[in-house]
C-alpha cells in the first residue's frame, strides 16, 4: 500500500513538469529543426537549408570545436552547395577528398589562420539523409555566438 501511495504522489509531482514541454517527436517540424547553435559557432560557415544540429563538442584542450548536423538531400547537391557557398562566405578552399561512389566528401577551408573542415557522409540512421560534420576554430577577432 505504501508503494502505491508513493507512486501516486510521485506521479502528481512529475506530471506538471512533463506537461510543460512536448517531447521532441511531438514538436512541430520548425521547432525540431531550429535548435540552439553550438557554443562558439562561426555564423559565417554556411549550412544547407533544413540542417538540424545533432550534437556538438567543445575542445578539452586546444581550440577545435565540432558539430554534427543531419540534412536531407542529394550528395551532389550538398557537395555543390559547399563548393559554391564557402567561397561566397569569404573562405579560401583547401584540399578536397571526394568519393562519390561512397557519397563521402571532405573539404578543408580557411579564413586567415583559422583552418576548418566539412565532411559529408551518409547518415547511419536514415539512408535518405546525410551527416554534415563541421570542425572549426573560432576567430578570436570575431565575437562568437553563445548557445541559446
């Protein structure tokens, strides 16, 4: 009987907390596709339309930040997007490795002394999507955005 009372009280205390936020799968597509950007994100780095932040990391040592986005699209269109948009955003293109048969692309790009990279690869969870992995070094002269 004590367990039943405990569970009833616990349910009453937790229910209001659960009701204040819809689970991720119940959110509108717009809410689900616009999470806060990673810490110290360089907003000059272009992202394809519909890119959704999956995870990010901050450096334990050094200055290299990383973020993984998922995006629907065609491999060639994503490669073309970065080949066109990175220079447009003021970045110099560095070495590139592309393996169309495996749908893998890696492009280094820089601005000043800040070396960055983008890697596109098929999503392991959803074959209709790609993972866009970006590694960047924040420019000390440019104020970086903070996570929301």
